[in-house]
C-alpha cells in the first residue's frame, strides 16, 4: 500500500514553504469528514498538485475523485523538558 501523499510542483512547494518528505495534515470535508495526519509531501518539477490516498482511506471518508481537500499547515512546535 502506498503511503498517503501529495504531489507538489516545485514552485508551489516554495510558495507554501513545503519541502520534500515533509509530513502535513489534510482535512477532507466530505459527509464523513476527517483529518489525515502524516501525509507525505512529494516535490518535483513535473508534478501536478494532487492528493493520493488508498482505496480504503477514500472509502472510509466517502471521498471521490474531484473532491476538495484542505491542507493544514501548523507552526513549528518547540518543546523543552520541564
């Protein structure tokens, strides 16, 4: 099974501050809305902006080709021992 991922053209990755192999969250606002975590960003010059998930994940969210997904970009978290 392929890992869920987003094909990202290089110019768009630069514009959004994304880098290859970065993990992000994606919200699907379908009837069975959910948020996928650990979605891999793949950057390449010849890619088109496109989310790829496997059939079981798509079925669970009732997603179909052409539905819109929302990329969730979170600020960098800094942790420290207390």
